[in-house]
């Protein structure tokens, strides 16, 4: 074994040769060898070199495979950039300083493999892989998110040991087309396997299963010795049913002069009566076994598959699954883990999909590369529609690369290998040519290959679609824009010119406290033919667990150091810039619907309700109308319970019998309760749960909580008869035994990520809304009443605020008004803020909840009686910001363990937040470990609160959710418990 890399691989310099996509690598195929392989995962000898042509030294450490070296104690740390490359060189060039990981381990080749074909599979390597065995060159592979296989038969001896060296070069010409919105890492990110087959083996298997029960299995056969032996044949069975040879195909092959002695082809067929079709709601799978036989009938090779019978087609402007127009309720998903980077276990992937299923998602876009193979197995099993996306994104140099012939082979190779690997998965319904890489001849070439090889699925590519949503000549069968404003989508769907389904590949950006107007989007989608859904960006917050004391990644040893979205003391979730890099894109990496530990963010409950399979469509005096909003499934898999919430604090429950509705049907159901004559406002909720165990949820798991208002609240009384004393100081500020800071006007919130990146926060700062100067205009003291008029002066204008404090019935009523001048348009909020004494640790309220909600993200928070500790109200978004609000609150109490405290009643449903943090404190820090919670509570009562929108990357909130100029009035009462 030599220490220096052999010259043949170095001479090719593949890290700066885009025409070299592979060397010595075997063709991709859909024959899964994982179950029969010898795993080579674990600790490998490891060195990190400064460049690929630097010779290894004697100083070896260890690195765990699969894993990235950027999270395993090296000095090459993660770096986050969204668009820009982490180096200045133009494609295909890369920097001379190029971290290169050398992995070595001794492999025991099983003695029983004598006479067999022996193959090494490296699941994924970022970004160029060089393979050597016992110092001899084996091959090269690019494409950081697909496996590479190499034939080692002539290089190893069964029963003996061999030294396998895997050299991974971090930067290459391929990096320019792997410029995805994620952390830059380096390493071997998926499992490494060694397996053996008979020399006569199945080279590929293609399964086409139609919804009418027609099954076609196409097999390709090769022999490692070269020419195929005579007499071989293929057999198959589907759940015990024998498949038949396609005699027509065999006859045609026998007469075809082009048939090769080195490649055999065979077809098997079956017609399955009363077939159980596959779809995302009922993902029915059959077991298929394909066997390759020698002439004497003995089995040379076997391939096992799970088959789903289903059709995917586009008819007019509709994407159909099994003839049904389905809504795509999707999310974009990266392979990610906060401790191991891009390495994700089977259990992790299953947990990802189980969580998505429980919150109403039915589709995944594998952003922006083919995901781990196990994910597709799970999508088949659990029921997800998958848009499978090729490992192509050239964001920083998109225009140049799209037509660059030097990258033509890479584009076609990456798309083709993805299709060849994943073509047998029923979950894959669309092929994607990549992401944010402009549009050019390289895309057309790749699309042409896909359409010729697999005409059973449509092709999509946003870069082509943006040239014209209706243009039939572009390389996208689907109009799949990203972040198109809803009004543009509606205009297109109603224009009469639409020719393709409109399914946004990204449409709502989940960065921080976000995803406003999600319910509005879906109301429009469900009501408008031609609109069919889209994919939220994205599933994960990509926070990496970091030790605060030394700034290093916690690595594999950090398991258990986080819970409920929060890192343990001494740790935090790192984002761009936290590893000392000066060139980064900050917290833009934290844009998921779940936290780095997979804890759901509040938007998940919003989505669950938007995607509810059963809904209360309307209320009639004699009952309610229930509807089945699924595409394929009845309601027999669900159970229900009615809950009636009355404003007087009463909650009644009763079992619910769900009607036997087919998809799309409705039925009237009588009210389960006789509505009391008294009690004010009344809300009826249907708690829908799983009736039995589902593969993704145990019996009793909540599926949705549809709700309808049965009776509105009576108008509040207008009389204010003083019967006590109001105490204020010389500035007209209320003095109260339970308040440490008097109620004053608030116009600002700790900016959300949308506020910052959308430009609103900068405007609010320019206006000085964080800390306007309060100037007392007048203080009028009347018996039992004090009227305080103040001007809040800031650079953007002056807000006149009036506060009338009236002592009444042992408490206090506060009537307020604030007049926003025209110059102060679109502020964050108009309302009241005060602070309480310590010890009031429990919030109980009647309103929307229990989850965080805001004016444009409130569909998932039903009205009812809710209770939470104050410390659980706050949502720990990775970058501290406005958090913890509850929409539509009618009244609330804050109490101590001895039931003392304060009670607040509002004039009408308002936005309320109760946390331990002032807005200024949240805005002043970058991470949660820097926050110091206050002992008391910071309480906001808002007359108006700006919607959240998604302006960090996408449309802002709608005009109806903005805070208008002019006079705002609100009223609330304060009483000691």
C-alpha cells in the first residue's frame, strides 16, 4: 500500500473536469441489494488533507461513516450560503485549498463469495469520490446524493482481507451544480456496502403497474464473464400469483438482429383482478419477486420489490392519480439531522414522514436532490406523492451553466441516474430536473432522456415553467412557479389560457414566525379549478447543535441535549455565521415547519386543519353539515367526539357518529346538544381521531378539529359607572399592586424574519417605533375615573393616545384609542403593553388556542377554554422574534399557585401575548441562550396586529391583515382574582 494516490486518478484531476462524471462506476439500476449486503459503516481511519494532490501522512485519526467530517471534530467547519458559492472561482474552477478526506479500512471478504461478482456501493459522497483497493485505482464518481457502485471482483480475494481507500474531494466542478440552499459539508453521507451476486445477474428491473391491474416487469440480464450462457430465463410472482412470460416480446427479440450476446432482456406480465390501487390515502402494496434462472432451473439472482398499482397522467390542466384530481399538500424536504448533517437513519426518516402524515401533508418534493433510498420505501408504505428532484442547482452561476456544453453530460447523467434508481416506486409521481438553474439546452436534453425512458410520469422544472406557465414547448409538463402571488395564480386559472396544472414547487416560506395567509391560499386553491396545491418551504429548521463554550458542533455525542425545540443549557442551534465564517446567509437556513429536533412549529397545526379530511361545511338551526374532503377514502377509519364550548366557562362533550360518506359527499347531522338559552357565545368542535391503529398513528391520534360557531357573543355594555378610586402617578400612569409596569401604548414588535427580510423592520426602526417618546398632553381626574391624553412622538410622526381608566365593580375598565397619522402606515401593532409582578405563572383563556396564532395564521387554533403555563406560551424560533401570540382572545386570567392573580376581559376578540420577554429584549439578541427571562409577565393586548405573511422569501401578507392608519379603539377590564 502506497501513501500517495496513484497517478491515474490524479492525472484526470476530476475535481475540475466537468466532462468527467464517472470512471469505472457501474450503471445505476433499480435492483435493491441492501438486504443482502455486508455493511461497512462505523469508524474508518481518516485524514483531512489540504488538497486532493497532497500525499497522506502518518497522522491518522478516525471518522464515522456515514457522516460528514465538518461535524466530527475537524477544523473544516460547516458553512451556510443560500445562493453564493463559498469560493470566488467561476465554473468549472475550484480553489487550490480544497479539503480532501481520506478514509481507509480493512475489509474481510467472505470466503463464501468465491466465484461471485463482488461490488462496493458508496451511498453518497460530497462531492467527488475516488476509490482504491490495496493501492490500485478502482473508479471515480460525482453526484453527491446518489450511490456509486464499483466492481471489485478482480481486485479482492474471498476469504482474505483488502484495504479500501475512499478519497472524498470537497470542492469540484460539480459543486457549481450542487449550490443548494443548505449547509456546505464534506464527507461520506450515506451507508457503504459490500455485496456479491452470481456472475449471471439481474442488471435492472423495471416495474409498470397500472390501476386496471395490468402488470409489466421488464428485466435486463448480464453476465460478469461477458457472453450470456444459453438457456437462462426469468420468472416472477406477485403475492403468490405467478407471472407469465411475454411471448410477443420473446418472439420479437428472437427475430431482432440487434439482440446482444452480452445483454439479455425478458418481460413478465400479469393481470390482477379486483386490484387494490395505490394512492396516498390508501397506499396498497403487493410483494413482487423476480428470479433469474440458469438453464438447469437453479436461481442465479433474485430481486424483490413492493408494487403499487396506480396511474399518473395530466388531462388538460389537471394532474390525475388513478383518474382523480388530487390536491398536492406538499412540503420540501432535505436529508438533515442536527447532529450528523446530511446523514439520516431509517428511524429518523420514518419519524419525519409519520409526523408529516399526522399533520395532513400528502406530498414531498425531495429538495433539491434524490433523497436517501429508504425515504422512497417509506413514502410507498405510508402514502406520499413524491416529486423526485435531480441533484442540479447552479444558483450562483445559473445562466452560464444552463447552456454550457461542458456540463451537458452531468445534467443528463444526474437526471437519468435518479430515474433509473427510483422508477419502481409508486410514490414517485413527477420527475424534477432540478432547482434554480435557469433554463437551457442542458435541461432540454435531460428532459428528452426522461420522456423517452419513462413516459408514465410527467416532468417538471420551475426554471422552464417561469418562461411561460402555459407554453407547451418548454421542458415542464406542470406550471410549478415558486412564491407566485395568489392573485397571479387566480388570474392565470381564470384567464382561459391555462394549459397545465399549476402546482407551486414552493409557495409559503416557513422562516421563523411565518406562513401567514396559508388558509387563504388553500381556500382559493380548493375553490378554483386549475389550482392544485404546492409545496411549503420547507420541513426542517437546519440548526446544528453547537456547544456555546467553544463554538464547536456537538456531533454524534449530542443526542439528548435538546427537547421541544430547545437546546440544553450550554448549547444552542447554530445557523449561518455561528462557526466563524464571515461569508454566510445567517438564519435563512432556519426556515422549516419543524425545529431541528423535529418538534412541530405552530404552523403545523394550521396545516393540519387546512388539510382536514372531514369538515363542518356549514351550520343550520337543526344541525350541521359534515363533508368528506378526501379523494379516495371513506370516513370509516375515523372516530369523533363533539365538544361544546360556552362563554360562561362550560364545556360539554358527547360521542359523535360519523356518517358513511364517500369522497366529496356531505350529510346533515343533528346537533348533539340542546343549546342553553343563556351562556352567550357558543362554539361546536368535532374532535376527529383515528378509529384504529394506522401505520403512521396509533388509535386515538387527533386528525383534525373542525369547528363552527353556533351563537355569537352579545354586544358589551356601554355604560361606565365609576364606583371606586383610580390611582395614577404624576405622568398619568396606572399604579396597580399586580403591575410592575403600567399599561402604555405599543406600536412595535420584535421583528420576525419576514419583517426583517421584507423591509418592514427597517422602516419601523427609521420611524422610531421601538421607543417613541411619550409626552403627556393632559391628565383629567374625575371621581372614579382618570382620562390621560398622551402623544407618542417618533421620527415617522406623532400618535395621539387617549386612555380612560374607570374604577368599576372592584376592578378597572380601560378604554383606549390611538390615532395613526397617514405617515405611519403599516405598523406592527396598535395596542397596550404592561408587566406583572412575579409569581403569576398560569395563563387561562377563552379564545383561540392552545397553539400560537396570529391574524393571518389562525385557522388551526379552535376557540375554546385553554390553559398553559406562561413559560410554555413562548415559541423558541431559532432567531428570537415576536412569538407566543394568541388570536381571538375574549378573556384571560394570570394566576399564582394559590389562585390569586388578575383577570382581563376584552371588548371583543383580540390578539394577546403573554411571555417573559420584552420586545426590545427579543430583538437585541441572536440566539435563545442569550435571553434572560423576566420574573414577571410581559402582556400585550392588541387592537390591531399585523399579519405574518412570508416576505422573507415570497409574498407578504394580504392588505386585509395590515394595520390601517386612522383611529383605533379598544377596551379591556382588569380585576384582581
